[in-house]
C-alpha cells in the first residue's frame, strides 16, 4: 500500500479521521535462557517490523 500511495495510484481521503498510531512491542517473560525459537523470531520480526513501520510512515 505504501508504494501505491507514493506512486499516486491511491489517495488517503479520510486522513483527518485516522486514529493515532499505537506503539508496538515484542515482549517476553525474560526468565532464564530464551528458547532458540523465540530468539529466532525476535531476530526475524524486529527488523522487518521496524522497516515496515518506516515504510508506511509511522
């Protein structure tokens, strides 16, 4: 969607009525050693989530 907005193919018409963006956090219990699957997910999701939020202008 962000690329089509930049290209001018789409236009936001109700922008004044959009809700404020919510902060997003990846949270875990932090007890003991993190499971390998959780580490892999955080390593995978964190940078992609940040890049996507920058892309859409949040």
